[in-house]
């Protein structure tokens, strides 16, 4: 049996959540604090976990950095006993506090952490649960019970990530009855300047009538977002892009708000269009898309998640992801766009090693951070954090 290192357990409406206890930290980072370049908040085997995957990172209102990941107990696979874990940094990502357990569903899966830091300082975390003994293929085929299928939840922290509320289910509000697979982001979600919370997501639907229910439709994902106008109390489904045509199939999606108020969505595309990336814009806060997702051929990645971030510079939008022409996950790269995502240029490659999922965060006016999966022989050996000056990304 896995040894538990974090003891506080709360029960809410039949759902068990483990809440990380408060931890003492040094003073929050100041301008005079020495800066590092890179650190490793999660390493394979830490805390008794086999593998850490699916990184997300945000900066709390007090300056604390929060690095989230899935802690996978038994293997690096997507099914099984998976928790949401967290480490926090008070010095800009140079060092990290103890491993905290944010959400635990026993032998089941709870993952895809999508944190949002609100203007008032509350951190809202949306995640997704499913039975640990079922596979993605079984969920896509509709072969699982209602309790074991994918179900979204929300929890909050009002102390910069030190402790967390119990999980609260939002399936009835955030998922249509005929959707099967369901996933948030991965990576951070956003609060718009209007106050609205927006979480990009994806789902699958049953096959069209007359088509065998083989699970092949899993290749033909669809996209949507959910939004909340009351800081996560209630949720609504926004745009829905269901176009499983084998050319653009919306999968894991990242979102950021542009200086002109539009929301920019960039998605992993598991279909045949060049570059494996597609994007779209919303002019109404995520309720609808101006046009459906279309390929962006100036981003060339393998089939993989990526992260978008509008920086403090109005003319600089960033994207992070592996850069590899042979469709292998390697060479974590940051792309820059000076035209709000119409075109991108590769600006900086962080490593030539294997690399996969990533998330971007603004650290201060002059620096961003990247939390990403990487390792010497596999992309899933560590989750590494790297600081990057914006001056290196101005292509």
C-alpha cells in the first residue's frame, strides 16, 4: 500500500478530497532575490509516485508559484490510481516546498488540473475524474457506468494554495449528456478582464448512426470551453466545435486573452492537417468562436499538448511545445507571435532532449516560466521549471 504523506482528509457530498496542510515558506520573492535558471519540482519516484505528468503552473496573488501535476502511482499510463499534486515556490521557481496532495480519489483517476488565479486572489482548480479500472477506449465506446465515466469537478484555495476545499462536482452544468470522453485543458485556465473564468476543454461524442462503435471515433475529438461569471460557483458550456472530418479534430486546448479582449484558443490537432496545431478566436468571452478551428501551419509540433500565453508586452504572444519534424516528442521550444497568433516563429529551444507537455506563466514584467515534461531518455522522467527572459523571445 502506498504510504500517505499528507494526512488531512475532508468529505463533501460523498466525495473524498485530501487537502494539503499549510507549509511555512520564506518571504515571497522580491526584486533583490537572486534568480536561478532551472529547477526540478517533480522527479520520477518522488513521494512514492511512479511518474508525474500533465503540468500546470500559475502565480498566486502574493507571488507564490504553484506547480501542479498528476501523480501517477503505479505506472506512467493514463489510467489507474492518479492524484493531483502540488509544489509551491516562494523564490520564483528556484526552490520548491514539500509535495502537497490536492485531490485523491483512492484507486480512481483525478487529473487534468486547470488552475485559475482570480483577481481577488482565490485560486479555482477544475479537474476531471474517472474510474481507475477503466480505459480511455472504454469511455469513448460508452462501455462504462455513469460513475466511472469522465466527470468534471472544482475546488478552491483562499490561502495561495496552502489548503484546498473539498471537490465539488459540476458535471450537470459542464458536460452534455451524450459526451463520452471529457478533458480540461491541460495547463492553466484563465480569468478574463471582465472577471469571467474560461476553461478550454475537449470531448468525444457517440459515432454517427450506422457507424460501428469501435472506439475509432477517439481519433476524432471535439472541442468546447466552459465558463463561469461568479468565480466558479456556477458553470456554463460555451463554444462547441464538433467537426470530426479527419483534417482538424480539436483535442487538448490552451487559451489566453489578447490585448484587444478576444480570447485566443490553440489546440492539439490529432488529424491530418500540417503542423498538428489549429487555432480559433472568440470575440464574446468564449461563448462562441468567430470561425471554427483552422490549421496554423507556422507551428510545427508532434501530436502533443502545448501552452499559449499573452505576455505583459502587448505585441508578444507565446506558445510552448515540443518541436520535432519526425513526430517525436522532443526539443521543448517557445514560439513567439507578434500578430496575435496569425503567425508564429520558433524563438528559443530549451532542450534537445525528449520533451512533451508544458505550461507557461508570466513571472514578472521581464520574465516568463515554463513547466514541462522532459528527461534524458524519456520525456516523462521529470517535470522541470525554466525561467526565460522575454528579451530572448523577441523575434
